[in-house]
């Protein structure tokens, strides 16, 4: 008799971080993972492409529950999120594994690692929530690798965080199946989606994936959920820096998502398997920024460079700077609630009515969750 499991069973993790997983079905004697578009078919003992989902005794399991590769407090702008409670601190963590195979991965030592035991720190969802509260973090970010693949752990942590008034942020490539989207994003307050390129060829050659599922996720998030969404596009010389492709991407965003979804163009630095590619020239980022603004996107940013003019937020009606940024520091802040302080026009995002009460700035502070267990 074939079986199908969508919503994950309640977690009772073993000492090694193994819990029953959701989103799978049995077919022809194998377990098919339904969590992401890969639909990995696993025989007994086999692991999926992500490495942390496994057929164990005829049961799909997640093998990294409660096992993080490290915790750190960052500025929310580093995720990057510029319109989600600017200036606040976010407690960031991830696990091992990933469901894409990006040749330019900048967290490859974590996302590609199979040494879960060596890399991991044990942390329950409740301890993470307590740590975030005690350390003054507005939110917790599921990042470094893609939280989609550790959805059971991420969602349980998100629930614990919401109980203490802590927001939840998914930093994701958006490579998730339709059947898993509702459950995962129901518990997220914001997402930065990494739209890595705008061609199927790019996704196939450099990411071992496909473009359309990511576009589907973006449309779903913007039109079907209350999740605040921002997009990041890492520009890699000679790979996805063609002005025509950038314009096509921006036109798609305008048409399908609207002008108010912030778009971050970030600079590539040689890493992992693309060490033979040069860093992104500053002029390339400026050109992409200009194209996006010409197309009609209201909130466009450059990243991984110091560029105050293109990292500040402008009112789309009167053109004045409403949030000035110098790296991860906020200078002038001219919002009144969620409106421009000059002309009163609404500024898209999630903002504290009182504005930034204090700034986390550019600090990066490692945290040991064991202290909050």
C-alpha cells in the first residue's frame, strides 16, 4: 500500500537530530521527496540532493533537526532587507546542506558540507527564541543555507519565536514545491528571495536547478501571502550581467510583482567553483540599478559595495531620501510611521511607528545558544 505524507509529524528529535519528515510519498518501492522541485527518489538509506533528507527504514526523515552550523547577530540590512524594521538586530543561523548546486556559493563550506556532526551546535527551537528575546533581536533569520530543506526545524523555531513576539525571516532561493509552500511561509514574516539569474540556461549550468519554480514562488509570496518580500540578484561577470537580461528581469518584476518589491543588485566575489571569474565592476552594478529605475521599480539597491546614494531609500512620489544608509548604518531617517516625512506618500515595507529606537549597525556577534537552553 502506497503512503503519502504532507504536513510533518510532531518532532521528537533523536540525539543525532533525526525526526520524521513531511512532504513525501511512496512510489515503486522508493520514497519520493515532495519538498522541492527535485523530487528526489530515494532507496533505503539514500539521501536526497540536499543531503539532510533521507530514506531511513522506509520513512523519510530530516537529519539536521536542532543541529545548527552556528548563530550570529547581524543587522537586518545584511540579509538583505531594507524595508523590514530597519536598523534592528536579527539572530541568524542555518544548517548543513542545500537543494541547489550553485557553483558560486559563498557559504559553500556550510551548505555543501556533509560533516554535520563536526559543524553543528545543538539548539532547540525554544532556546533559539529565548536567545533572540534576551539579546534584543527583533527577528530570527533562517539563512546561510536554504531553510526550505530544514523546513520542519525552521517552522518549529518560527512558532516558538512568535510566542515571544519575535519575527521570522527566510533567506531563500525560493526552490520549494507548491505542496510545501503554504505550510512553510505561513510562519514567516519576511523573505529575501535570491533570484540568481533570469534564464533557464543560467539556472541549469550554474545552479543545477530551474528558473520557473523560483518565479512561481515569488508570485505566490507577493500575491497569496502577507510575507514581506525583497529580491536579491547577485551579478556575475559574463554570466548574468547582460543588460538585456537584467532589463527583462526588471520588467518581469514590475509586471508580475509590482513596483514596490525592493530589488538588491549585489557584487560577486570569486568563490567556490567560480574562482576564475573577476569581481563585479562597480559600473556594472550602477548600470543594473539605472535599468531597474528606468523600468519603473521604486526601490532598487546595490550591495557588497559602499554606495550611499544607491543604498538609500527614496520616496517614489517626491524623490527625497527617507532612509539614508552608509553601509549597515542608518543616517537620515525621514519616515513618519510608514509614510514619507516630506510629502506623506506611503513607503512600502514593515516599519516601527517610532522609527529605529537604536541601531545594531555593522556589528557581527557570534552567539552560543547553549547559554539559553
